[in-house]
C-alpha cells in the first residue's frame, strides 16, 4: 500500500509541478472519501451471487476515495484527471472478493489505484460550442433527479467525443460518439479482424420554456458479434453484490445468450433507442415528470435473436412543505412473452441505474454501494411512495420509501430461459420477475451533517419477495422462505 500511495503522491507532485511551470494554468481539486460498514441478512434472498451458491458475511467494512484534478487554462480550456481507490474492503483480498483487486491488508497491502476520468474540454474559438473528448462521465437524459438515471445508459463512464451546440437560450444540440467496448483495442490477436466492439452514436435535443422542459434523445448502437461473445465479467471495482449485468443480459435475447457467436448471423448488429423526458413545473409546488423509451436490436437477424421493448415512468412530487417532500412514481416495462423462439420483448439496455427515490429494490442513489437488491426495471412494473427531505432538526434529514414491484415476464419464458442458460445465468431470482411474482421493500435513510462537507449517513432496507417454485426450483424458493432480506449501513461521507 505504501508504495502505491508514494507513487500517487509523486504523480500528483509532478502534475502540480508541471502546472506551476505552465504559469497560466490553474489546478483545482475536488473529490470525495467514503468509509462505511454494512450488515446484511439474506442478501439477494439466496446469497450474494446470482446462482445462490455463495453466502455473505454479516458485516463488512468498505472504503472509497476519488480525486478529481482540473487543469484550467481559462474558461475555454481545461483537462480533468480523476483517480480512485474503489470500494476496497478492510482486510480483503482479491481471491476472496471477486470484482475487487485487493484490500487493506495487515501484511504487505496493495490497494488498487486506477484512473477513472481523463478528458479535455474546450470551446471552439469565438463560440460557445463545447467539446468534451476522452474518458468521461456518460449518461442519457432523465426527467427528474428523484429517478436518478436513464434506464438505457445512466451515471457511468466511458470513452467518447461529445459536443454541445447552443442554438438559443431554450434549445441546444448535443451528441457525439462513444466506444463502450473494444475486445482487442489497437491490435488483433491473429490475422483475422474481429467484430469485437460496441459503439454508440448519441443525439439529445434539450428544449426548455418557462414551466416546462423536454429532451428528445436517440442512440444508435453497433454491436459486433465477437463483442457479444465476450460476455463481460463483473468489472474491477464493482461490488460482487451486483448482479451479472453484462452484454449478454442487457443486449441479447435469451437463446442468443447461450452462444452469441453461433446464433448471431450478422457480424455487426444495429441497436437503436428513441425517447424523451418531460418535466412540468408550471404548477409549482406540484411538479410532474415522465419518460418514455423504445429500444430494439438485432432486427435484421434471425427471429430468435431479436430484442425490442418499451419502458415508461411517471412521477410527481410536492415541494410546498418545509418539513418534507412527498414523492410518487409509477413505472412499466414490457416483458418476455411465452416463447423464446421469437426473440425478446424486453427493451435492450447498455448500463441501467434507474430507480425511484433511492428505493432499496434498485441500484440508484444510495450513498454507499452494495446497498440494494438489484431489481431489474426492464420486464417489471410497480410504484414507489416516498417522503423525502424530512427535517425536524437542523442538519439532520431523513427519507422513507416504500416500493412494490411485479413482473411482466411470462413464467414460461423464464422457465425455458433457465433450462437453456442455467438457473441464475441469464434470468436471476429477485432481479427478473414473472407475472405471478412480486417484491416489496422499505428503506429508511438518515443523514446528519457534522460539518458542511462531512456527513454521517445511516441507510436501512428491508425486502420481501414471493417467487414461483415451478420457475426457479425448490432450492431457490426454499431459500427465500428462510427469511426476508435486510441491511443496515452506517458510514461517513466527506466531500471536498
């Protein structure tokens, strides 16, 4: 650990020294540090991994650190460099913590320090046209912060070249190119060029007038057949609690997932999404939001490889109270029909982080990672009711959210999918619900601001599910009857 920290200090010193030499360049630093402990019982109802073969410790302590450095020449030009120590467990080791390089160990520790941002941002001379090029934050529009992120692509990072063109005060054009995956960047492993990339072309058109906002958007994706065959593993730095959300689960139809290189006939498959956000604040303090999205992929391939579906949400909140903000959300997504031979009726996604009001059922706005159940908004419907920003004492806030979710997937489809791919491989208990299944959960969260930049946070969650034995088998459903899932997380969050 000391060697890595020393190397980091030397690197920061060199960067600062270089900045001083440039003279006109200003260096601005910001970031966050989070240390927390979580207590889990019946994680994922059956264990932390999708196949229900591994259990979890009752208590684990984690640490995260992120540092962003902006090298600013003037308001028209800057470069951002970000490094992080991501979700490191105290006393952990790579062999015992899949998805984490190493932990804070007593003997010869080696903490994983990685670059997670590296992009330049500049305006074209004499204009307000802004370019952002490099490894950067990526997300598509969402109508409200209470929904956290877009269900197709939200709150993630990747390599791209994007541009913002202001047309007038109420209208902008934003878009560009993103490379999500390249299996063999630069150099192929043989004399054959592999179709091992997933590229995206993005366009958003934010429009705003007083009391109303809308952002129509679209994405065109190109998925290489060999990229589909990669079936990416859980990425470094991501908690093993995450379900195995990869190219196979997110983009491919169930039967294609079994052998994508065999079933995909086209070397390059087109995927596309169109959607819009809607935000109505003219009736303030009543505020209303909505999103509607349709996506499809591999439509020129065989029928069993096609995937297409719809997702929509509507939400409302009342901001007229000083002591709290009531919120309500409803969502619906198409699910699988009873046949797998006609492809998939679920909307494909790239990286989903959608979830209402920090709901315990979803991966969304929790302060600390590894603190949610991982329900899939695609192939489900439901509602969430929340009281947010509850405050009776200065610097102390609370939030309580109740969420109910049902499935829109045919039991026959998931039963057949498990037969083809293995139970928990493509479809996963607790993540993908049939029309005969449901889950509900409650989270009760608290934040006390010790200082302006330092907060103590407690997040609690409880969830109950009802699942079909005929779909998942006796081993899985019997495990869910042993008790409901719950967690308690306590930690410190420092922003600087």
